[in-house]
C-alpha cells in the first residue's frame, strides 16, 4: 500500500495502533455496549409514547431488529479490528516524485525510511496492526485512486527546484572570493571604464549585445570585454595570480633569469581557461554550495548553447555572493561605490528595495518553500488523528452507517490533498513557463534579481494560494457532500423502519375501531 509522504509511513501505523488501543479500552470498560442499550431504550420509549395499547410490542420489536442489525454490521465492518485485514509495515511504501536533482528517487519503506523518521523519532512502530475491514478497504481504494490520478496527470518540469538551488549557489571559499575581488578590480573595472568612455557602436559589439542581451557589459564575464579587441585580451592584473605559471613571452616585465613564483595572465585567459580559469572555479563552487547546480542549468535550458549555460551559472554565483568580498569598493551586483554621493545613492536604493517588492518577493519565496515542506507533514499528522479517534466517533454515533460513510469520506478528503498539491505544482510550473517563455530570461531571474521581482512575487502568491486554497475548497465541497450523504443514508434507514411504523399505526386504528364498537354495544 502506498502512502504520500515519508512521515505517513509511520503515522499510518501509529494511528491504527492507537485505534486498537482505544478500542480495547472501550471494550474493557463496556462503553462499546452502551449504543446497543440506547437502541433498546429508544425503541421501547418512542413507540410507547406514540403508539396505542396493543401495538407497542410489535412496533418496538420491529424497529429494534432493524437498528440492532445495522449496528452489528457496523461494528463488524468498521469497529472491531479484524485479523482478516492486517496492515503490515512491509507493505507500506512511499516513492517521492522525481525532481531535477533526483530524477529516479529511491522508494522509502518502514525498514529503509531514507530519513530520520523511524530511525531517531517514531521508533517502535508496530510491524503489524489489525484494522477493521471497512477502513482497510477505504485506505486501499484511496491510495490506489490517488496514485492512478497522479500517474494520469501530465508531468511537471520542476522549475521550483532550480529556483531553490539557485538561491544556494554562492562563493564559500575565501580564497576564491579574494580572486574574484582581484579580477573585479584589475580586469572588470578598467574594461568597463574604457567601454563607458568609448561606447563603441561597431557591428561586432551590436551583434554581441543582441546575442547576450543589453545588460551583458554589466557583469565580469561580459562577452563585450572578452570578444572585443582591446579589452580582456590586452588587460592584465597588476600583481601575480597564484596558480598561473610564469610565461617569459607574456610576463616580459620580469627577468627570465630570476622568474617570479607566479605569472600574470591576460584577463581573457584568467576568466576563460577550462582548468584554472575564474569562471571554471565559480562553476565548481556552485556545484559545491548547491549540489549539481550546473547540471540543473543544463536540464532546465538544454536548448541554450553551453557558453550561455556556463555564464548563467557563474552569474548566479556572483549575484548570491556576499555583498562585499574583500574590497571596500566591491559590492553586490558587481557595482562599485566610491564617494559620498554614490554611497548615499546605494543607501537609498537599498532602503527602497528592502521596503518594497524585493523584500516581499523574498519573503514569499521563503514562506512558500516552508509551506511546501510542511503540508505533507500536516497531512500525515491529521490522518494519524483521524485514525486514532475513529473508535470514539463510531461509538458516539451509535454505530451509524451514515457516520461510517462520512468517516470514509473524511479519510479520502485528506489523502486526496496529495493529488491537489500535484495539480497546483503542475499549474505553477506552467505559469512559470508561460510568464518566462524565453528560458534565457528565466535563468536571468536569479542573475538580475531586481528586474523580475514583480513577476516572481505574483507567481509566489498564486502558487501559495493554490497549495492552500485547493485543499480548503476540496474539503469544503466534501463537507457538503458528506452532509448530503449522511442525510440520504438516514432517509434510507428510515424507509426500513417505516413499514413497522405504518403497521403499528394501522394496528392502532384497528384496535381503536374494535374498542369503540364494543363500547357502543
């Protein structure tokens, strides 16, 4: 039998174990027999109050037979745990949906839970729990229906996994931060200053801008500076760069007789080298801080050229890096700030951003991530409570068939939330693709966070409302249906009793007529 979360593997067993304990307590105290006593009293009292002398016995007996029979059927099917339908821990399993990080997830079982549930917490779960036949059938049908529906729905592209991992990619190595700071100061700043001064309008530059976007000159890995002569191909750092070997052809300022420890590569080499280049180091750092992030970019944007994919990874890492690496002039988003006017400008921008859409978007992202992780846990705990309290509900309802059906609908309603969450996820992924049809723009959301915050805020609000609103809507609709089903079953049950009531009334009328005739005589 399949369940819908790691935690539900154990709450299912514990819930039905608590059911058995509570049922045993009710049996031991004799409370389970009180509904039968209530049926006897009611079916003696009500006909006696409403019927005529001589008809009470027949009417009371007929109603007792019907209601006692129904109650016994409910006890056998939905009250007493049966050895015929044991719930075995070995039959429970959970297979999480595939993601970009884990396309072939491992199926979790009680013996191998793939987490701390059952290993540290929820220990001592029973290996086998006997549950009533009716509730076992409800569980089996609900689980099968849920997974059949999910299998039939279209697959989601899992863009949210990329978004979550993109926020984790950063520069954790202090040596790499220092090297990034050196590149910024000694390569990017001179190249950008020259570009701002010259503003070349040649065809090659226009082609690069149309290919890589108008904001390409605003970051360190700009193709304008890498592919246009006179920029990174001629610029070199002022100091030696650890890891780069001395080259007598390139490093002509040194005496070949006494070579330095390290060399000074051209900025183009420093950035592009496939082994020790800065971009390669940033990509490796992304995979270290956010497991397999570079492969996620390839999975999300397979149609993009590898050059753009690598740029997207490096740019995301630089954006998520700390606001100041090692240089007071080096701040977030690759912008330099010097002077009182510039500092005041940055303060104003930071204040507006922190109080506006940026903060709201970030808060919604954090909130949505927490909600998505918490919802299956809430579902599992609610199901545990439903399973554990069912004995009391059945006794207090006097073993009503209507309550048995409503209880089944309650279990089905809560377990069907998993289907609704998958539907919400599918809608969310398609909304992302619809609002960002250009995958290159989608990748730039995380490289230029300030430019797309309104769209991201809107998406997060819609997604959060779907994940919370759909289960609420569904639960409300099932509550309406539950009330209708309960009334219908009670009406049907009343039809069984109506012939006895009619017979009693007819018998009373006959008795009245006979008595009146005798009195006249």
